């Protein structure tokens, strides 16, 4: 018996060895064709018709042990085309099958995902995430941005439903709500503004080279700060994964208006790279040490140069370090032609200024970013981002014509030269940690700084007499030089813990708690000094007063100052005043501490809900000493906000969702809006209002969406917003028709609907090497708000009086109709090593209110504009790529009118010209 047992064990052992030796192995690596052959972790490998499968590891590797025979392997991954390959395996043999996957027209049911690791640059991956997410969101990835020829984040977000950009500014409007109602984050952490007038940073300074995708949340979730009514734009920086690469980009670009200018000149001084510095000179009231007022002639051909690279390194058995860096410099010239500009126009249509308008500018952007991600193991990851952006704008604005009381014969001439420089530095450290099967811990911290300088803005007013130009100094500020500096530092922190509960029989958890904290600590220092140059005689006609407008240094110099031909003073006075050089200042401090609890629960296979409860304690303090209040003052705004939110998702079937969202939020006024400081634009002045206070907002969304295929979506959304005590820019009752900020009424509301549709229109071959795709999104909205003079009078104690023309009006910036459409043709050849994408992209917005009418004057309205772009991009081979872009093909006239009862009066009009660019890149 003992012998028989031993014999049996030996026999089984020999058989097992024999069987193992008879098996074969299939192994290989999956990589991403469109991301420099980066590895694809957690992709699926399946033997067709069997239950044998595997997932690729962190390096994209897989291995299958099989019996000898012939099989068909299926490779699949979210956002990619599934591929089938035949393979024959012999006993004891290892067969290597490597596969490169690329985007394609697969159906959602073809892919089974066991991990959330996806390439979020791709349209298909982002659409799938949108489908599966409980939150209501939209995203646009690097792939789609490249196809549409988008070079910055501002123009990226306006390609999504319900979002427009105000012409001539960097303002983004989400569902008709402007800057104050929106927020901007990077990787979920807030970033400061580089403009003293704005809450949000200018999105056009962010090159698409640094982003993975841009997420737009138009429905509030408790994880966001409560200062949210329109939407939150989150810029997600690149987190590179893949083999090492180095890429160089070049671009040449022209603006048709600029290139045809006979005399494209800008003030001497600033250098071509946008890093020039200019400070208030020594003894500025008694010595003339200011920079030149002469001009340089430019050759208005712009361009860019960029270099980027990345690599991945294995650390230990499980660790991985991914690094990515990019640096670029770009410049461009612009010109606005056929322009007219009128200042304030009264109810009878008579303008205080009736001028032509000429605008020339030169812009630069220098960007450098470094990202390092350390995946310690499958449970822990740390990510570091540092980003530096330096932007500059040099502009010259000129107008000639009628100026009431200054040039009644139509012989006035106004010129303003401005150089503006902003430097932003963002530093972020983020962590993701899986504590257990049930819980995860996420954290992030940031320290950001921004410095904006207007180092020497010059403003001159002249009259053209028969003998030539003379300086008009009827009022001291008619000729001045202005210096401004803004510094802002901000610390921010995000902490959150997720805990899953109520595990079902299939091993899935039905519920999840998320407890979190957000903190934001911001301080701003602002100071400005204006030096007024007043001539000692009013313009007369003798030749001794004649000046050369292109060489005013012949008049403004030390000799003429010593001869008392002109004097220099600030708003506080001249050299005889002890504190004349004290600048206008305001400082602002903002502290927000917020905590939240989000509860997500899946009631059944179809219905999921997220209930959010958030509380915030807000303190905003502003101190000032300005021209309007030289003695100085201070004001403190405190608010405790309780902000509930609810999101419901009902899965009608595998491809259709119905979503509902409701929330309460608030809207804070900005530092500058509450500081009594006069900020002068070219033909308009704005002043702050210390009596301004926060609005409360109630938000509602209902959305139906269907995903026919991986790259297709159809959605319809209805939304509404009810705002208590809305804040508006309005023209107040003053001799100069200044603009201020007031809580203009007790309520306002916005209601509307959105439609989005993306579809593959035609596929010309079975391998998707040639296909025609299209997309359209349309938004319609209606807005109304109460306009109440008595409320404004009482709440501002009569300091910002208004006389609204109407008792009700639309929200500023709210276009009733918005439209984006694109049509793309994609063609591959040379075994998919070469491709060409051509795209036509169209954008349209209907008439929208720019400013609310007062004193029987109509609203200022920006007239409807449609723009058309053409983009062609080709990958010639593994290394070379070319691109050709034509933007603003239709070159419409940009018009702003005042809609008086007696008829529309044009107050601003110009053309921007076409922008053409040729791109080239080489990848090592």
C-alpha cells in the first residue's frame, strides 16, 4: 500500500512536468501609437473563444500560458481600436506578439476595463469617462484641440457647449455668466489672476502644449469652492507615460491687417522677448528721467519655437518615475482696421467723442513647465508640477476726430502706448494613496505667485491746427505717464478621504463617502502712480507750440521742464507737496476655509445619487489709499455659507443616461471692485464700490445623453440659475459717465437649453484609415434681472447713483444663441505611419449686452459675429509633421452699438484680419 502510494505520487509528478513542458507561452508589449509608443498598462489581452485572458502590467507587458495550437488574440483598451491577431504556439515555445494600438471606431461593449488608467488626451476616452461619471461634466482633450487648431486654453473652452469669449478681452462667459461667476483651477487647485480687474487668470496664456485635457464643470459639486455659478475650468497638466522622446516645434504666422500696415510702429523701449522692466525714475517731479516717446518700425511677422521631452524610468520592482518638460516662446502681431470709436453717447444719439480708431499690438508668451510623477507602487503616487509663464503685450491705440470741449472742430488726436507684463509661477505637489480596499486618501498643495506690471503707460492728447500738432493740456491728466504693479501670492490645499461601504454579492460597493477640506489664502498688493504733464499755455496757433507727434521727446525733456514749459504732478500734487510721490494703493486678503461631505450611493443598477453638504467661512478684507480717498479706508466682508448640492444619474440603458443637478452657491465681489480706485481704459474709466457684497445663487440642470459609439455623443440639457442681489457693471451718474460695480437689483435669472452632437459621418474603408467626422453644439438662453435705482442709492449711501433706462434687463455677456460646429476629414497611408487631418471649425454668437443702459440711453450691445477657421495637420512620417492654419477666414466687422429708442448708434467698430500660420515639428 505504501509502495503504491509512492508510485502514484511519482507518476503524477512526472505527468505534471510533462504537461508543463507541453504548454507554450504568448507574451509581448502593448504600446500607444499616438503617444510616442508609450506603454499601455491595464489593457486587455484575450484569446478569442476561450476564458484565457490577462491585463498588461505597468509597463504594458503581458504573458499567457496556453496549450499548443492556433489562436486569435484580441487586444483592447479604452479609447482605442480593438485588434485581432492570429498566432500559432508549439509545445515549450514562447511566441512574442507586440501590438501598437491607436484610436478607432470601436463600440463601447467591445472593451472591458479592469482599471481606470486611460489616455485622457483622446476624444474617445474622455467621452467614455463622461458617460460613466456620476458628475455632469464636459472635457476637451489634446487630440481634439490639435484637430481644431487650438493653441491656448481660452480658445479650447469656447469650443465646448454654452461658452463664449468676449471680443477684445479675455473674459469667458459660461451660460451667459461672466468672469465673476466662474472659477479656474489647475489639477483641482486654484490659480491666481494676472489682471487686477479679473477674478480669473487669462486662459489664453496657457499653451495647449502643457495640457492633457481641459475639464469644464457647469454643475456644482461640493468638492469645489462655493464661489461658483457659471462653471469651473480645470486645466489638467500633462502626466507623461511612455518611452523617451524629444520634440522640436517651429511656427511662422502673420496677421493680414498687420502685414499690410504701411507703418507698423510701436514705442521704443520694451525688448522683443517680453522681459523688459521699467520703474519710476529718480526724482520724477523735478527731473525728466523718463523713457523715450519715439517709435520703432516693426516687421510684423510672428512665430514660435518650442522644445518638449519626456521619459519613464523603472524604480525597484513596482516603482515608476515619469518626467515631462516643455519650454516655448511665441510672439504675434495684430492690427484692427476700419475702426471707429465713440465715447459716451446720450439718449439722442450724440457722442461725446466721435473718433476713428487704430490699434497695433505685439504679444509674447514664454512658457516653461516641468512635471515629475513618482508611482511608488500600485497604492501610492506623488506628482510635482511647476509652471512658469511670462506674457507681455505692447499696444498702441490712436484716435482722431471730435472730442467735446477739447476738439469741437473734429481736430483732436489721442494716443495711448502701453506695455503690460505678467509673470505667473505655479508650484503644486499632489498625492494619491490607496489605504485599503475600501478607502483612499488624496491631497494637494500649491504655492502660486503672480506679478503684473504696467511699467510706463503713456497718454497724450493733441490738436491738429493748420500749422501742425499742438499739445492739449486743458486738463492735467490729458497727458500723463502711468506706472502700475500688482503682486499676488496664494496658498491652497485640498484634502479628501474616500470610504466605500455596503458591499454587494458581486463584490462591488454600492456607496461611497468623501470627506474633504479646501483652504485658500490669498493676498494682493496693488499700487499705481500717474504723473500728469500739464503745459503752461493752452494751445495757440503760433509755430513755437508745434510738436512732432512721433517725436515728443523734442518737447518733453529736461530743458523744457526747467524752462517751465510744462509741470509734473501726481493726484496728490506737485514737488511742493511732501507726500506727492505716495502711490495709490490697495491691499486685499482673502481667506476661505471649507469642509464638505459627499455621499454617493447606487440604489440599483440604474440609479446613482450624490448628496453634497458643504460649509465655508469667508473673509475678504480690502484696505486702500486712492485718488478718491487719499486719507485711506478699509472694509471687511465676512460670510458663512452652507451649500447643499444634489446630483442624480439614471442609466436608461447601456448607452443612455438621464442626469439631474441642483445646488446653492455664492458669488464674491473682487478686490478691485470694492476698492475706490479709478482704472482708466482708453476711452473709459471704472471705479470700485466699497459697498458691494456677495450674491447667492441657485442652480438647476437636467440632461439626457446617448453614446451610440465610442466617438459619438448626443446630449440635450436644460438649465436654470436664480441669482439674489446680482452684481453688474453699470454707468453711474457722473459728469464723465464712469462705470462702477453695484448690486443692481434683488434678483436675476438665466434659463436655457444646450444641444451637443458628435458623429462619424462616413467611413471610407474597413480599417478607418479614411473617415469624415462632424460635431455641433448649440446653446440657447434667456436672461432677465431686476434693475432698481432705489436699492443702489440706499445700499451705496448715494455714492454710486444710477438711473437705469429700464427696470429690467438682460445679463451682460449673455448671448441668446451660441453655436460651434466642425467638420474633419482624416486620412492614413503608408501602413498608418503617415496621416492628414483637415478641419473646418465655425463659431457664432448672437447679439449680447455689453453694458446696461442708464439715463434714457440704451444698452451697449455687441452685435452677432460668426468666425470660420481652417486647419490642416499632417504627420509625414515617424519624425516630421506639418501644419497649416487659417483663422478668422470670414473677417467679420466687430460692432458694438448703443440701442437707443431712436435707433442704434455705433460706438465701436473694427476688423481683425486673417491669421495664417505654418507649423513644423521634428521628433527624435
